C-alpha cells in the first residue's frame, strides 16, 4: 500500500510543480537554518571527555576575607596557591591536578628558527592520567619532579614536529626563557572542546604546545595568562603567598559516595583553615562535575543560543507557510479524493495517502535543508570566532536533519490532510 | 463596499485565512525583534571612543625582563620617535578596543563600603593625553607633576580624568571635580572630565558601562612598559606603523614584537566589534529569508484561491464588474488578512521581546518598531498578491458560461 501511495504522491507532486517547489523551498530554508545553528550548539555544548566527564570534579572553596561578604555568594571560581597545594597534597581524590595557563618564549637550537612564544600549561603530574591524554612518545613526569621543580617538559605533537621534525625527542633538550628543559614525553593530538579545564583562557580551540611542572614555572616566574581575583593585601610579588585565586584544581572521584566524601572534606578543610585563622568566612564550597561546571560557566556563547531561537522561529514561519500551501494543494484535489472515497477508500486510507505525500515533501525538503546546512556551516567556519573550526556536521546531526524535516512536514500535513478527508464524496462527484 | 462581500467569502475559507494571518503574525513578531536586535548591535559598534582613532596606533612588544624597563622604555621611545612622520609616541598600558588590562573595582569611600562599579583604568605616560585627543569638558588636563610612579597595579595617589558618563554614574548631578574614589589602598582624585572615553573592553556590567573609564597619569617603569601609543597623520599611519616595526626590529632586536596586538586603532575597533557585525548580518539574512518565505506563501495561497474562484470571477465580470474591481477585491482581501495577522503579531512581538529580555541584556522593544513592521508587511502582502490578482483580473467574462 505504501508503495502505491508513494507513487500517487509523486504523480501529484509532479502535477503542480510550482506549489511543490514552494513547499520544498520553505521546508529546506527552515531546516537549513535550524540545522546550521543546532549543529553549532551541539558542537559547542558537547562533552569534551565522553565516558570520563562524570567522574571529574571542579572544587571551589572560599578563602576571602569578610569584605563584601554575603551568605549564599558563589565562592571564587579558582583557588589560591596555598589552598591548591594543600588540597593537592591531601590526595583525598582518586587523582588530582592543579594548573594554570601561560605563554613561554621557546628558543630552538636550530638557527633556522626564530625564537617564538607559544601557549603553555603549568600543571602537576596527575593532569595527564586524569584527563586521559594520549602519549606519542615517553610519558608524563612524576610527582617527584613536581616536588623537586624539575626542569622537565611534555611537548605537543605539533611543537615536536616543529622542533624535532616529528622524531622521538624524549631525553632531548628544549630551551625556554633561557632555561634548558629535558623532554620526557610527547603527546598525540589532543584538543578537548570546550577547553574545559581552563575556561579563563580561550574557551574553544585552545591548545597548549608545552606542559611543564607548575612548581618549576612558579620558581622560574614564567608568564601566566588567565584571570586572577585578589582580596586583602593582594598579589604583591610572590604568587605563592598572594591572597589571590588564580589556579584551577581538578579532581577525579570514581563514585558518587567518594564525591560526597570529598565535599565533606572541603567543608572540613574550610573549617580547619578558619580555626587556624587563615579563612574568615564560614565554609562555602562547591563541587560540580565537568558538565555541571561547563553549564554553570555558561560556556556556550549567548549569541549561539540566540541564533538557535531565531532559526526555530524561522522554521515555525516556514512550517505555517507549508501548512497553508499543503491545504491549497490537498483541497484542490477534492474531486480526485471524492472519486477515491466513492470507490471505497476509507477516510483513514485517504488520510494515509496524503500524509505519505507530505512526508515525501519533507524528505526532499530535508535533502535541500541538508545542502543548505552544509553551506551554512561552511559560512560559519569562515567567521572570525574561536569555535569556527569546530562547526562540522556529524552523524547524529545528519540523522536529526531528516527526522526533523520529515517529522515537521508530517506535523504540518496533519491539518490539511484531515481537512481534505472531510470532503463528502457525493458532493464532489456531482459538481463539475 | 466590497469589504462586506470579502469578509463573507473569507468566512467560507476560515482555515486558509487563519493560516495566512498566523504566518503574518509570526513573521511580524520575528521581524520586529530581529530588526530591533540589528539596531541594538549596530548601535554598540558606533560607540564614541572619544579619541582620535584615525590618527592612533598601538605598538606592543614582549620578551623582556621587567627589570630593564627604564632603559627599554627610553630605547623604544627613541626608536619610535625617530620614524619619519611620527607625531608622538608615549608609554601606555592599553588603548580603546585594545587588551583590557586594567579593570578595577572602585569604592566611593576609604572604608570600601560604597561600591562604585568596575571601571577601566588607562595608566598612561606623559604625552599620551594630548596624543589621544580626548576632549576636556571640565577641569584640567594632567600636567607633568601629575604623572606618578606605579606601586603595584597603579600609582598610590593619583590625580585623574574621568569620562562624563562615569562622573554622572558616580556623582549624579554633582560637580565631579575634586571628588575622590578608592580601589583598595589606592586613592584617586578627579581633576578633569572628558566628553567621551571608551574603556578598553566592554568589561563587567554589560554595554551600559562602555564609557566607565579613568585616565590615570602614570610614570613609565617596571610595571608600565611594553605597550606604546603612536600618533601620526591619518594618511601616514599605516606606513608609520609598518616603518616602526622595521625600525624597532633593528634598533631593539632583543624584544619580540607582538604583531597581533600592534595595530591601528581603526583595526582594533574593527576586530573588537567583528562578532557584533557578524551577528547583525546574520540577522539581516534571517529577515530577508523570512520575508521571502512569507511572500512565497501568500503567492501560493492567493494563486490557489484565484484558480478556485475562476467561475465566480467570470460571473462577476459577466454581470458588470470591471477588471479594476476584481484586482481591488483581491488586494483588499489580502489587506484585511494581513491586518488581522499584524494585530496578532504585535502581541507576539511583545511576548518574544519579553522572553529575549529574560535571557539577554536587551531593553524594551520601542513602540516605533510596530508601525514600521506593520507597514513592511502590508507592503509585502500587496506586492505578493499583485501577480495572482492580475491573473484574476485577466479572467474573461466568458468563463461564466462554461461548465467547468
């Protein structure tokens, strides 16, 4: 029966090309706009570490003084050196890392390369295992390297290609800010998006070329990037004693019970610090997991959400338009439908026939919409925004395109089809 | 005269009429809000920075020790001033639309009880005030003695110039000259007010605070080094900047020039507002597509109606209606439906605006957008219906005599 209806639908659609084209164009435009914006939203709000993100947490505590204190305020979004090191060394989580971003001058040995600045991450040994960073050569540095401020570095694949022509460079030397660092590892391509572990630098497309121990970077006073919030006596010269929050702490907690226990530990730590006079405020802690943290930090640009709303509004207009056109199309065939009804077709089968026709329009419109979305995404990639390069259609979004197109058109076809089924066969046969 | 007739006919096509009206209503709501967003975005990009943008450029370097600042600043300024066409070069921390390096929360009392907001600080060296071309409306410009050395992030005790907008925010209706404010231990006293002065970045608190900036006369030193403000005649500026890069690469080879942030203020401004312009052009695209789709829908349905009523049209023609009568019939019909849609659309427009205001920092939809949107849709409807209506008017009276 479906095949017959499909045949009828195609014949009917061919009979009135103008109206069919109008419907297909309307659906294609609406779907194209929607899928372009939805794909961008989908890419930007994706999970940067699927399978692992639910076990990664971002602890926050409140070490500030009583100036401007209000209960229920959000604690600082980063931690100070003192607290970060205390929590790191407490080792209450399954894994933990403390970090900040920066940029360092790299002085290649080859005279053919000019010295250049590159993005760096100053972190601790746990970073690589916790975030499941893939290694091409060598391995991460050890906790002993952290404790001893060792001059060791892990390079990105890109930097390794640039400096060592892609060869296994473990054991070789890289000079940064006039200090020799021993390469202990080279990581493979690794670009989690969003750049979840440090939202205070580029939120998308961020990529570090070199990783060095945080303690080493602090000792050598490497330049840091990102945000810093100070209170009381503020930063001064020594970042290790500053009353400023400027580091990101991440912990891995493998079960909800452990997460609850860690939150208790944070409260306990705050109380302890208050008791010895380091903290002034009552304990105020947060422990969000990775996706909750991205959500709280509103990592998806508000413009992207606005564009999705606009596109949905546009699709709605296109659909109402299609409903009207389909109504015209179906009613025009009242006579034909009257004949089918008179020959014994039930209302239900006429209804099904018309819906097949609507679905066909949706499918063709979806195909057009897909082409428009591909073109739209190509335009997005040419925009000067930091997430531009990420805007690609993936398989789930491809499926969504057709589901949305056919679903929306079927929905739009319901009313006209129902209305067309109401024709009285006798009346249609009599007139004309 | 025809209106009664038309309404009676429309009552027979309630569903189709309702659909067109609904489409017009949705289009009206989206159109008004999209146009409003476009105007809002474009308004942002037209902010008056208050400085001579066409004559200014920023020059930024990296890769030096803060300890060598005094020597470095002197070498840099000497190198820059030697470039032919350079009118002035001075040490600054940043420039309008440049990197927002000096944001600070300020208080109106020493105890820090009355919070004034987060302002942008221009910590600029001698010569920069004149170079920027800021227009003083009250008080005086900073003089040589006002330039104090940095202690931490700013001078301890500064005589500053503020923008008119900031003065009105901090001391509404009062004379701002001589007023004081604090940021932590740092003390600031107002000696002058300028008409306009945009902050380096939009900063916290949104777009209403774009002119919350303070000019702090500062002595170059270890904490104020590496960023320079160049001034040249507008037509020479691109060449002067290019020459300056070459000259510095020769004269001060031990530093790295930050090409990304060494640009003319025009370039910096263009970069600063790029995403707003992209969004605005996207909205224009949506509006165009929306109007196109709506027009196509009207054409489609009107054509259907005309075809369906060929016999009635023929009969009307046969009993004396002129072509003009038939044309006007379809035009009036369209006008009535669109009017109905617009009435509904205005309510929808306000609902949509209220929703957007909850999520985005947007003012109320100004009432003027509604008549403008209505006019646009009336016009669109008339243009779209013209083709089918002309076809209807061309139906010959003889059709009435044919059976079908």
